[in-house]
C-alpha cells in the first residue's frame, strides 16, 4: 500500500521559514518524480515545486528564489524548504508522486501552512 505522509506545516509569521517533509512508503521512490502542490480555500490546486527522478527541479515564478525542493532517496523523503513566507503562501500543501514508468500517481493527505502575524 502506497502512503505519502507530509509533515512540518504550521503557523509562521510573514518573512519566516518552514520545511515540509513528505515520507513515501510502498513504492520504488527513486523512480518517481515528486511534486509539492498547494491549495488555498476557493482556489485550484497549484504546483509549487517539482523534482524529477534525476534531480531536475522546477518552480513557478510565484515561489522561485524562496522555495527549494530536494529529495533523499535513502530516506524515501522529499523536502520543501520555504523561506520569506508571505500571507499568500497560506494553503494546504500536498505531496505528489508520479511514476516515471507507469501512469501511477499518488497524493498525500496534506499539511496546513498558515502565514500570518
């Protein structure tokens, strides 16, 4: 059974930092492209960071220079370092795993990030 478990969310003041983690189990982690998405109330889910199986990364302009995605295949874990957080970053953050070998695609349960003073 595949599981993606996010952690590290919480309440932070504007300008602060958080590091999210997503630990995967039940899949061959190194053969998956991993992504972080977020969804704010009333908005569509959007990609905020992606890292491929061969460590290429991609970010939308809204977070470029502030967010950094990384992975540790030995720990089956992907991270999202978020710096200089803004109130607009408030959302539920989800981890996604997409197989490089099949259409398999999995989601975590999400972790809440709230940026507020």
